[in-house]
C-alpha cells in the first residue's frame, strides 16, 4: 500500500489518523465497533507509510493508545491488540530486527530484512495469564508429538493439531515480546518497592521466564526433539525467536536496570525454585551434548549484535556468581523442616493468614491471592496476612 505525496500530506495535516483512534475514546462502548477499529489499526501497523503516521503522534496520544491496547488483556480478546504491540516493538527488542526469523531465512535462502525502530510507549503490564496458557498448551502438544514419534508403529499426526501447535507457539512468542517491551520501558512495575503489586508481578515474571527457559533448553525435552525433526507445519518452531525474547526480558531487567532494581530482580530470580543456571549456559552454546538437540549459540547469528552478546555474557557471569553465593549461604543456613513452606518446599514460612493462622512463604501466598481468597489448607476466607515472627527477626 502506497500513499501519494498529496494523500500523505492530507493524512498528516488532517485529523484522519486521530479519527482512527476513536477506539481509545472512553465513550465508545460497542464491542463490535471497537473490534472494527482495532482491525483498522492492525492494518495501519503493517505498512511503512501508515506506521510512520502513528510514530508522528504526540507523546500523550501514544500513551493513550498504548494504555487502551493493554486494557483488552483483562476483558476481551487480546490476540489482535498483541499483534499491534508486537509490530510497534519490532526494531527495539533484543535481536528483534528481522522480518523473517533467521532459521526460516536460511531454509528459504533469503535475506533477513532489517526493520526500522518503532515508537515504544507503555504504562502498565499485560496479564501473564495468556502467556502461561499459550505456552502450556504448546508444550502439551509437543509432548503428544514426541510420544507419537516414539511409538514403534507409524503414526500420522493430524494437520489440524500441527496448526494449533504452531499457533500456540506464535502466541507465546508474541506475548513474550510484549512482556519484554513492558520490562524494558517500565521496569518499576516489577521492581519499585512503593508499588504494592510490584513484588507479585516480579515473582510471576521470574516463574514464567524460568518455565520457558527450562522447557526450551532441556536436552532431553520435547522442544529440542521436535525442533530437530523439522516436521512440515512446524517450521516456525525454533530456539532463536523464543530464546531471544526471554533473553531480552532478563537483559532489560538485570543488566540494563538501575542497581537497586537489579538487586531486587536477581534476588527474585534466585528465590524461584525452578531457576537453573544451566539454562543460561545454553544461550551461548553450553550444555548441549545431546543427539536430539541442534547446536545453538546466540554468537552464531548476525542478527545478534556484539553489544547484545556482551550483555548476555555479563548476564550469565553475574547470575552464576550470585547463584553460587546463594547456594553457599543456604548450605550454612539450613531451613528447619518445621519452618519450611509446605507449598513450594523452597523458602521459609514468612506469612501468616488470618483468621485461620495457617502459614506459607510470602511468594506462595501472594501468587495464590491473585486468583483465590481461600486458605491453601482449610479453605477459610483470608481477611489479611501478617509477617511471621521468624520473618520479623
């Protein structure tokens, strides 16, 4: 789609593009009308000329637009809004400067086309629930494909199942990129102690990152096996796109963050029971001795700049050293069996629920209260929580 100079000047000088954002007017409440306007906006971000018009908006309009795009995560379909946010973030994310994923570009013998930077403006965090759902569904389908491939008899996998699997991967990848954008632009949502929800957001973020890293980098896992099989219909599934998105989140949070934010993020990541330092080694070519796993290293991709590789190396070294220190301290300060949280078995009990007075660690109860109000153990309604005497010490 091309705009002639006349039409382009008309577009910029008139309120045409302002009318496009009627969707962001609070007075528009009709769901069908909102959907139509979002579809129109989605078409705008697909073409350089109209994308440039969006980039020429004043900062206040950008902020209103991005807030409105994130609101649907809570009360309506989020896939369309997510696509728009991804398109705006292209050119800004970690190694996110291509139109075709490098592994596909090699197969198609074509060049990976660089993309211009887009404007990033954001003020609140998308809900991690869609990401958790999409990735869990994706892994579940991969396990089914793995089980089918291990059977002695020849099994044909339904093409519809393959399409759903590839779609779940694309959704999870897109949501990770939006999460990367959020962490990069508004890290205080996760690390500012003055925000009451920051601790919960940071804990959930670390859980998601560790879940993805562990599944994708496992040498004996279903992802490595299916990615190496090159099944028709699953061509988009590869280590590069999803690992660069996760790496972007960690780099923004830990390497590019302020010292206080960095310390809080590292502590939260190390406190996550599923954190495995070996998953970080995978990013630069380590821990890959398996026939089912294709060799992978971010150093091998021209899409990853030297500066980005240096940041990954710094990230791995920093987290390895902090992890070793934490392990030594845990060895010196063993948690009494009576004081360990019986939900995660990783942290000491630090929160007491009232009125029932059952206890768990603060991380477990904070996550639980996001979607439930009842006690883990007795199902009575939790009115408030207090720190235990042990935590006060």
